[in-house]
């Protein structure tokens, strides 16, 4: 229930709707009980088992409210019988009953009406906060989690919260009120029979509780399995070309079916237990009614209580009013147990501590003036250090290239400077200030990033280029595209800059996507540029176009370039050759060739000597 309480905290901004819901449910409960009570005196008079009341009753206090209501109805019905006969009395009772049922259902609708604002508002706020948290969490969090599982938590788990928790709020608020008012009326009729009836109810509660013990655990496993097969779907859509080229369709289908079979088994177990709640509670309620009929009938027949036959019938009617609320509460209990598993999964994201965040009093840095310095830094992703006691200086206006075999730590450096990850030891300084002392936003505003994989969004060309600069004019967007050698192909698109490029830009070629990525970085106009193998995935023609765009972009900027194709970094001010997280050579292209060391071998392997 702890997670249920956390979810309920999201209802605080909508408390006015909660109080209106309570008010309308109180009125609903009152008219629900009155719809039964109005029949008790009528039954007695119409069938001659009640003395007619000829003097209008006087209200003597809350303790005598039942007798006052009963005698008032008797008085009006008696008056009707004397003045107009039984038919007039029957018409009066019918109007009273009609009114009671009308207002009962009116207030039920109004209670549900205001609850909709609360329910939908809470769901919106949870989704918004989840998305905010996903944007806020460090890259390391998602490298350890399946994308499909995160998507499942933001979709199916939130939906489960809406169904299980928020729909249960109505039962939790309304049904106890109905039970309380009904119970008061039943006690007024016969305390002895009421106490007997409620001795039986705890037995029902124990039985229902025993059924629900494993419901939360099964629901949690089911939601986790939802994340698994959503991950399969996401991987299949992303890697469809690879799956088909390796004719691995049957293998992937088998893995997916294995996951959905586990989900089917878990959901069968969950639904069987959940579905048992309603018939079990109905059976137990019916058994209780039969027992009360036997016990109460004996009281009336043997004259052991002053309860009249019509009151006994009214008592049975009132007890029936309790059965549905009791059943709804038991169903709500099951739903909350089921929803608690989803709430736990949602809160595990919301409660995750963000290790990369602004420290108190962080500095806002608006310019880059001198150099970037990596001073004795060490970093590891898991167990083994990728970088150890690594130092490097990148002066302003210089282009520094990083080369080396895969796993030598080149791309890791490009992740550390923008603080996608934090160093384990040492420090990274910009103009002598530790980047941990800067606000993350101002640090990243100084940096432009172009990666090997062009990350584009399902939007127009213009909006993709303007991703980090919303206020940019159309002329500035076009200028950025021209620098990136992208303008020529953009103007040939169906709607030019307003053309939607599809999911991940899949309507464009690899070279076109990369040039849009470069245009996006150019428009941002940062003083520091990081290029992580920006041309390694391109064909020769596209590489030449992109390389020219990169050279234009890097003019008068400080650039850190990770290069797989060594032809792209021959003009660098300094080339850093890395091996197993250490610098083994550094210098200009021609100087490194003369040394005939590791760089010379790398160049030879690419036939670029």
C-alpha cells in the first residue's frame, strides 16, 4: 500500500474535485438508503401491520432520527389513506421512491463526473513526470536498462495505475459511506440482528484476503514480462534489415513467442485470482443473507425482539445494499494489489537518484576563452578502467584528433567532456574551472556534438535543424544547411525545409542524415565541437561532402575529433594516438609518419601512406 499512497499524493493538486466527489457520494449514499427506508412504513400500513399515525411527529434529536423518519412517513401515508384511499397513498409512495432513485443516480453521475478530472489529471501528471525523469536521468541509466521495459512502464504500467488505482478511488470513497449509513439504519431497526450479521463478515474478509496474497507478486512479474516483449518489438523494428539478411525471422519469432507465453501464463494466474473476487464475495454474501433470514425469521416468529415483519423485510433490503458496496470494496482491494506492482515499477524510475546534476551554487559559464584540460582522469563503465590517469590539453581554436583501435577510450572522452558520464578520479577543466562546478545546461551550451549515428526525429527538416535553437530564423536555418552542404538536397525535397523526414529520418540517405546533423550543430554555433567518427558510416562520395561540411564547421572553433578514417584528420593541429586508455604517440600527421610507430601502421592498413 506504500506505493498506492505515493500515487495518491499526485491527487493533491486536484483536491477540490476529490472533495466534490466526497460530497456527491455522501448525497448518493443518503438517497440510496432512503430508497429502501421509504418502503418500510408503507408495507406495514398497506398490509395492515402498522398503526396509523394521526399526530405529526416532533424531532427529538439525532438518537431518535429513525423513529422520526418512520413516523413522519406513517403520518403522511395515514393522512393519504384517510383522505384519498390506498391508491392515493400508493401514488405518494411511488413519487417519494421515484425521487429517491432519481437523486441517488444524479449524485452518482455527478460524483463520477468530477472524479474524471482528478483521474485524468493524475495520469497526465504521472506521465509528464516520468518523461521529465527520463530526460533528466544520465545516459548510464539507459545503457543498463531495456528500452522496451522503460516504454512499458510509461505506457502499460501507467494505464494499470489508471484502471487499478484511480478507478478504485470511487469504491473507496463511496462504498464505505453507503455501508456506514446503511449500518446506522440497520442498527436502528435491530441491534441484535445487525451484530449477528456483522459477526459473519470478517469470515468473508479472511477468505478473500487469502486469495489475494500472491496477486501483487504475479502482477509484478507480468509487467516485467510486458517490458521484455516490448523490447523484442523495439529491437525487431530497429534491426529488421539485419534479421532479414541473416534469415533469423524464425529465431526472433520463437524468442518473442516464448516471452508472450510467459506473459499469458502469468496473466492467466492474475486474472483467475482477480476474477474470483466477485463470485466469491457474492457467494459469501448470499450465504450470509440466508443465515440472517434464518436467524432473523426466528426472532420475528418467536417474538424475541420488538422488530416488526415489515422492518425485518426492510432490514433484508438494507443488507442487500451493503452487499454490492462490500463486493466493490473487495474488488477494489484486489485491483489495488494488482496496481501496486505497476506503481512499484513507476516509482522505481521516479525515485532513481540522478547522479549527474548541478551542485548547489553551480556556475553559469557563457563563453570559452582558453583551453579544455583533462587532468589525471580515470574512468570505468563496470569493472575495468577504460581510462587511467589520463591527461590531455585542448587549446582554444585548435583541432585535436583521437585515433586508435576500438576500445582504446576515444569515444569515452567524448562522453566525459559534456558530462554524459562523470570521471571516477581526476578532473576535467574548462578555462581552469572543473566542469562539475558548472551548470550542466551552460556546459552543454558550449558544446556541439556530431556522432557516427545520425539521431534525427520524426519531424520536418527545419525543426530537426532547429532542435537546440528554437528562435532561429529561416535565413539562419538555410545558412547552417549551406555550411553543412545540405541545402542543395533539401530544396529538392517535396516540401523543401517543411518536409517530414520520417521516423529517425529514414526517408533520407546516410549522407543526407549526417549533413542534417552537422547543420543542427552549425546552427547551435558552439565554441567547442566534438565529432565522434562522424564519417565512418558513409560511402566515399557522401564522406567527401560531409568532410567538406565538417571542415567549414570547424573553422575558428575548438574541435575534438574521433576518427576511424584517418584521411579525415590529416589537417588536425595535433593527432593523439591511443592504446588501452593511454596516449602512446602524439604529433602532426607528417611527423607521426616519420616515426613509423603505431600511427604509421594504422595509416598503412588503410592504404593512405
